C-alpha cells in the first residue's frame, strides 16, 4: 500500500485522477477526482455543483477557445451507484446502466480521447452500495502505445474492499516524451485512505498536487449504510 500523499507528489502532471476507496472506519465510500492543466484553455475551468453530481464550466467564458474535451459532467448518481470519470463518458455509463447494461458494456462504445498526439486515456470509476456493503470498479480506455488505430480496454473490479484502502488511477504516467504524454500503465495503484475527516482528506489531496498545474478537486464521503453523502469542491480559480 502506498501513502496517497506520496503518490500525488510523484508527478508534476498526472493529468486527471480518480481515487476510490473505503474510509478507515469502514463506514464510508471515499471519492476524489481532480483535474490538472498545462494550457490556458485547460486551466480556465472550475467545478460547480450539478444536481447530485458536478460539472465543469469555464471560469472566464471569454477565454474559452475550445470546449471539446474540457466541458463535461465528471460525477453523476444513478440510484445507489455513483459514477466518476474524466470526460463525457460519464453520460455514456449513466445511460447504459439505466438501460441495464453493465459498467463495462457501457464503455465498449467509447475509446480514448481524440487529442492527437497524446490520445488521452478515458478513466472511469463507479461505486455500488447495496445491503450495507460497497464494491467499486475502475476502467481505462487507452491507445496501443500511441497508436490511434488500436484501443485497449481494461476494467478492474473491487469487491468488499478493506477499510482504509483505495485505488488511484490517472491519465498520464510521466513527463512528455518525443512530443507525447505517455498513458497510465498497469493496474490502479493501491493507496492508503487515511483516517481523516472530509475536510482533512480534501486538504491532503489538494495540498499534495503540483501547485502550478492543479485546477480543481472534488471529494465525497458516502455513508455506506444510508447512501447519504457530503462533498467538497476546491477551485484554483476564484
């Protein structure tokens, strides 16, 4: 198990990242979703509440040059399921599961993003609460080492996760090489979910992201028994 703060500090630019796990006391499902940016267009964003979820919007509308891949709903809730992704595949999963498709089946219609030459992976997660327990899954859709003609789809499922543990997946695995950001490799990283209040957890994640590149953060604790939740949003742009 890796300390979450150490993993957050491991790269100056993770791109976008999802953390899902179970609180140390075993009572809450834990979510963190963050976005980072290098371009002015990517940095010109904030998270705002949208029903039971959130959406991105331009901080300064006059500076938004291309909403493609920038504006979407990262978090939506479907009954006892909470969906979190780094793109408009949130809607794909929501609509598919609403029609009785599985998480994995819903994502078979999607591929990585079309932002040549990076072909940024689409990362997704879902939490399912039922009968006083939780399980979750994560997915990554990525190009075959930068080849846009081949899509690799990986799904990772976690049944009855241990208290105080979680999984962390992000879009990029390192610095730009040969003009391209390399995609995340391997399984989601096993991380410790520390015994913290939601405010303390939010501060831990935000304070350990690169100060120059971080843009916005969303966190949520969900009571596994009742489904009631508490959320926080942190935006660099204010």
